[in-house]
C-alpha cells in the first residue's frame, strides 16, 4: 500500500515538473515571437506542435511561419491540420491567408470559395467560418458566409447583428443601417436591443458619418411610411443621442398628432430629457404643448409643475432677470398654486416660488411663510422636507436671521449623516460660519467635506477651505478676510453697493493682498448680476492676465468664455478662452466642458462659413 502511494507521488511530481517545464518553454517561445526572434520561436513551436498538436500551437506556429515568409512550411502546416480536422472549413481560410501573403490572390479566392461551399447548413460552423474571415479582414467573404447561410436556413433576418457589425468595420454604414432597420420593421419588438447596439456604435466610434447615415436612413424610410410609429420613435431616440433635442421634440409632437391615444407621452419624455441636459428652451416648449392639451390629459399636472421648474431654472441661471420676467413668473406661480392648491404635489412649486420671492422680489417674509406652511403640511416626505429646510435656511440668511438658519442646517445634517443632503447641509453650515467670521471652524468643516462623494460639494468645500487658509496665513489679524467675508454675505443678500465698499476698503488699505484676485472675481460676478457685462469682461480679464498661475485663473477663463458666448455674443473670443483652458489648464475641472463647448462653437462657425460662401 505504501509502495503504491510512493509511486503515485512520484508520478504526480514528474507530471508537475513536466508541466512547469512546458509552461516555461512556451513562455520562452512567446517571448521570442514578441521580440521578433521568429527563427528561435519557430524552432520551439515546431517541437511543441509535433508533441501536442493543439489549436494554440498550430496558430502560433502558423503566425511565425508567415512572419518569416516561410510560405511553403505554412502551407504544409495548414494541410497537416486539415487532415486532423477534415470538417473544419475555417482551415481553408488559413490556407487562403497563406496564399494572400504569397501574393497569389486568385488561388486564395478559390480557397475561400471552397470554404464557403463546404460549410454545410450548420449555423455554428458558419459563424466560426465568418469569424475566421473577419479575423483576417476579409469582410466581403464573411458577409457572403452569412448571406449563404440565410438562404440555406430560409431566414432573411438571421445574423443581423453580426452582419451589421461587419458592415460597420467596412465603413459601409448604409448597409449597416439597412440591416438594422429592415429587421426593426419586420420585428418591432426588437427596438430596445437595436438601440443598445446602435448606441454603443455611436458612442464608441463618435463617427459623424455613422450618425448621418442613421439619420438619413430613418428619414428616407419615414418619407415612405410616415405613420410607422416604430420608426418615429427611433428617430426621436436618435435625435436624443446626438443631443438634437429640438428635432426630437418636433418628432415627438408628430407622433402625438398621428397617434392621439399616446397622450403626449413621448413629448413628456423628450422634455424631461431636455431638462436633464440643460436644454431648457426645448423642455419649456414640450411642457407647454402638454399643458395646452388641457386638464384631461393624464400628464397635465406633471407638465404644469415641470414647466414652472424650467422657468425657475431659466431665471435662476440668468445673470440678471428683468422686472417684467420676474412679474410674469410670479404671476404664473400664483396662478398655478391657485389652480392646483398647496399640497404634497405642489411642494416643489412652493419651494421654487419662495426662492424667487426672496432672492429676486425681496419679499423674504412671504417666502419664509410659504416654506413654514410646507413644513407643517401632512404627508410631505422626509426628502422634500429636508430640501425645504435647506431653502428656508438660505432665505433666512438672506433676511439676516443667522441663528435660525444654523438650526435648520444642523437638523438636516443630523438627519442625513451619510448622504449628499447631509453633506450639502454641512457645507451650508460651514459657509454660514465663514460669513460670521468663525474661520477656523468653517475651514475644519470644509476640509472634512473635501472627501465628499458629491463632486459639487467637494469642489465648493475645497474652494472655501483654500480661500480661508490662504488668507489666514497672509493676515494674522484676519481683518481683510473678515471684510471679504462680510462682502460675500452682502453679495448673497444682493446688497451689491455695500459689498463693493468692503472690497474697496481692502484694496485701499493694502498695497498687495492675496485676496486681490478674489476681489476681481467677486466684482465681476456683481457686475454680471447687475447686467454690466462689459465691465465684468474687463474684470475677469484682469484675473486671467495678472494671476495666470493662481487657482482662480481657470475659473475666470471659463466665466469669461461663458459671458462672451451667451451674453456678449462674441463666439470668437469665447473659443479663445475655451481653447486656453484646454491647452494651458489641463488639470482644470472645466476642461471637459470647455472642450465640448469649443467643438460646438467650431462646428457652428464652419456651418456659418459654408452657408455664407453658398449665398455668394
């Protein structure tokens, strides 16, 4: 018994050693191949193949012969493998590849044709053969395999995705789209699967020709069958993929007009997506369309609420709202609340209206009362109440009620210790401490938040921390920093002239201070809020010119670009600023957005130039 065990142990050890030796030698052969020492690699692979004629050693040895230009041995190797696998038509592809490398195109084509004629009616065999052709970039033969197999199994819609992928590799996007759209029209329920494949192609290749081919193919088919709801939905989907929300909305309206039973569901979906992507004008049109269909529409209340949200965003994102804009939106909020009532469904309307009342209309009392009403309302979920508390805290700071604001922020932070809402409340508390001159505490709280999972909170916390730490070091009495913090609070409260007075006090009492670049930035922001855009442009340019290596330089550049693009309508100057961020501030948080905006403006400039030349 002991002897048997010893023999078994010896056998296992020998096997292990042999396996280890083989593994080492294979690695050596692979090393030679990768380093283009093909003679040495061939010698080892020949030995391995003779001993163990596996697919791996066959493939490696064939590749080595081809690299050496040893076509005679390569041909012999394939013939030998064919004898081992007589029913594998893919080996004809290998043989044809050898002939191609030899320059014998005619012989290669005959061999490829032979592979196809011998493949039989087995779909697995066909796919393996097509993959073999695909691997050596013989795309037409791969397509021929699939076409022949379709005939044999009498199914014109088999291998759709495989054939479309090969057409894409060829750059034959028209045929690629024909495959997909023929299949879609025959089997509409496959729409979602097709969208996944197309989205991947559109995203990965970022090829305008592919996108244009899909647009053109859809448009052509819709001309022939304008009431094909599946194609209309695909056109909407495609327009969303390429961020053409205006066209997507037009198509969604067309669907609603042709299919009234849809209840404008597609319009709502497009408007919602447009909102998420910041296309507020398109979203507003979509919600207005649904509201215009009347109260009987199932999406009326949702559209009514979201329409006001969009209008709120447009006011809130604008540098300066006109008195008429404020009067109009206030009237719309009042009408909506009168129509829909103050209830759980209209909490967001009340919160946004309170913000407008406080920060734009300056009716802090009415704004606060509205939010207190929400907090006393039954049935409001915790998330909504926390959002209302944060808004109320902001409004009370605006009105000078610091203590009450601090309590509200503390309540929200404690109730949401491990999520983004809690982090946001903590950040607001830190800013409140900063306004009050408690810099050490504000900095310690901001430092904790720099590791927040919320990118927005983390970035704002970092800015606050750096603002305090940089200027605490240069001013042991904190007098200038206290003036600056007080000015920041005044800007928050829209008391701009008083804020500017504090900034001037700092610049007049110091020949130089680390806050000077911050002061230029704040003055520029005040100028924008007052609609003084040229003055803002000048102030931002000073930050860029005088403090190019400072932390605010890229912030100033991006703000300058945005100002020129959206307010001064100077796209050339905006492009210069975006380009400078891309080239000179590669670590900037704005670089992705700057590149996107630069490319969009560049494309727009080209289109305008083309249109101008055509009109001459």
